[in-house]
C-alpha cells in the first residue's frame, strides 16, 4: 500500500527528508539567521541608473519598466542603458501586464486603447529573450518570499506580490542578469536577503519609498 507518494511502511524520517537541492538552498539562504525586521538601506548603498559606474550586460525588466515606458515616464538618463544592454523578459511580468487588461473597466472610454497598447508591448517581447522560472527558481523564490513575509509581517496580498518579485529576482540571479526596477522597497529587501542578486534601480519624478 501507498500513502500519498510514500510507501505505507516507510519510516517517518524518510518521509520528511529533504532533497539535497532543497537543503543546499536552505544552507545558502539561511532563513534561520534572519529573525529581525529588515530596514531599508540608504539609497547611496544601492545601484541606480545614471549614477552607477557598473553597466550590466543583461537586464531583466520588472513590470514597472513596461508601464513607465508606455506612459512616457521612464527617465531619459536610463534610455542609454536600455539601448546598450540586452533586454530580457519573464512570463511573470507578462502575467502582471495581462492582469491589467482584465482589471480595467470595460465601460471606460480608454480601456480599449490601453489594452491594445499592453498587447503590443507583450507581442514585441521575443521568446528567445524570455526566461521562464524553473523548479529551482520557484523553490528559491518561495523561500525568499516566505522570509520577507515573516520578517516584515506581510499580509496575504503582500505575500502574493513579493513572490512575483522574488521570482524575477532569482531568475535574474540564476541567469546573470540585473533586475531593472522602480520598486525600491521589495527589491532592496530581497537583495539584503540574497546579496548575490543584482538589481539596478531607477526613480521617476518625486518617487519616494513607501
């Protein structure tokens, strides 16, 4: 007989044993070492387009990039970096953009125009520059988002949001990209938990941390 995926007579410790890959991820991220609430870093300790001397070869775009480009708000000082680096994409940001099309009021006069603009942005993203998260990325992102939820006291909605951010963060880390984002809060905290990830920040207008 079998109970779920385990033989009925399997010892309890065998049922609860973790894979070596999972154990390796836990050893690297050390969730047991992170117990206090994380504090935002000074912006002088973070990399921003226009001020950093390092220029990554590959950028993985966060959803904020597509939105700001569509709305004509992306900073001019960052346009040179966009032209000089490889642009990479994630199905995570496609889902977030697509969600907008479902959220907009169908009766609003501008909804059709916005949906067409979002669709055009998604269609221009090439499949060979799109990186779907694999099982390892999901595993790491799950642990990172859980650590943030615990240390920062996040509620259910915040946990869902930060899981998407963690998926982008780990995708970029694994594939040698830097995340390009306007989301200073979440990606700052993710980078504190895993300094091996690379993030390039930008701001628009009077952007301030929430």
